[in-house]
């Protein structure tokens, strides 16, 4: 790396090249971006699946990484890490398919603990935890009632397991806005779900 490079030559203790360095290397050697794909494809696919359904995730995961690849020249490590940067592209994809997410929530509300796809994934954080107290239908109704911005903050935290800072980077909003939105939504959902904390086990800084 050159002395005035914006990305330091970082590696973890095992000698693995850091995400940030891989993105910079991919600007000159595009195939190196495949290593970013390998590191995060399962996380992004799982997140899209929880928001939009498994079939949509199969179709749209590649769109997230293609968008990131095309924008790799604009990645600035001074503004945040690669992980929330990728979730930002996932958020853009979800925004373009918002109707699919709303249909999915409506179906979950109707099933109210039935054979919905969310019920079968033990990794589905907030939804599995709420299902444990037989409140899936109520949660879905409350999620439907949230604004898009509040829903995105909540689910990036609860399903994506992003920190407050990572959520802020992913959505390009301030850290304080993330905190205030989560606090407001948490109070609303706790009241609707009889005191259950829908963020238990997720990021709760």
C-alpha cells in the first residue's frame, strides 16, 4: 500500500486480509471482490430471506453484491466498515420490494403461529422469540403499522444483529436517530406484546 492510501494494510492475527483492504484491492483486481462475497453472502441471504422470504432472497442476494461491486470505488473506510455498507445495499433492495415484505408480514399475521416460513428458522431472532410466547400475529400487525424507517432500524438490529453504529452506517442516519427510533419502537412493541422485549438477544446498546 502507498503511504498516502486511505486504507491501511490491515490483517487479522491469522493473516487474513481485512474487508477494507479487499475492497481496495478489488478496484484494481475485480476478482478479489469475490472474497467479500464469500465472507458475507450467507448473512445477506439470511437477512433478505427473513424480510422478503427465501425465494426472494435467492433472487435478490446477487443484486446486493452486484450493486456493491459497481459502487466499490466509492467505499470510504473512514465512514464505516464493509459489513454495514453491504447491509445498506440490502436495504435499498428491500425498499424496492417493500410490497413483498408487507405481504409477508400480512401472511404471518393471518397465520398467527401457523406454518409460516419464519416459524421454521431457529435463527430468526425476534420472530422466533415472540413465537415462543404465541404472539407472532400481534408482532406482525405491529410491524405492519411501523413506518418504513422504524421497521428498517428495528429489523437491522434484531434480525441483522447490527450494532447501533452499524445500523446508522447502513441507513446513512445519525447514531442518535437509531437510538431514538429503537427506543420508541421498543416501547411500542413491548406494550403491544404484553411486556415481551422483541429485541432481547439482539443489539441493545
